[in-house]
């Protein structure tokens, strides 16, 4: 488990996805992230990803590579669009999208 909540991060270091490949939980709440590095897609063991209270405008389609993800929380961001790739996460059981700017939810979800 890695928690970097309530800091002033405006980016995550790509090395997290390269060096911590056994990581199962990542908590990045209450920062200033606008995007996630592609290298996070290497965290194939990740089951929990909390990105609440950031400044994310989108979730990249590479999220589909996080096939063990069970809990994805992206509340209180700036999401206007949600990629249908979220609907391709086979183990996803909990999805929190509260307090964003979404106009629609893809039917795949």
C-alpha cells in the first residue's frame, strides 16, 4: 500500500509504476494531479486506486490494463468524460464518480 494523500503533488513520478509493480493499493487523494503517468498501467496487481480530490480531467484508456482493480474512486475531480475502458475492468466492483462534471456515463459501465 502506498498513500500520498493530502500533499501538494501536481504529478506522480513515473517510477511508481516501474519500481512498485507488486503494489496493490494506491491512495492519491487531495493533491493537484491533472493526469496520471502511463507507467501506472504497469501496476497489474493494483486492486484499489483512489484519486479523489484532484484536478483530473480525464482517465486515460490505458486504465483497462489494471485488470485486478476492484475499487476505483475518482470523486471530486474535473472529469467531463469517462472512457469506456473503465467498463472493461473485469473485477471492478466499486466505482465512485461523485462530484465531477460528467454529462454522460458510457453504457459499457
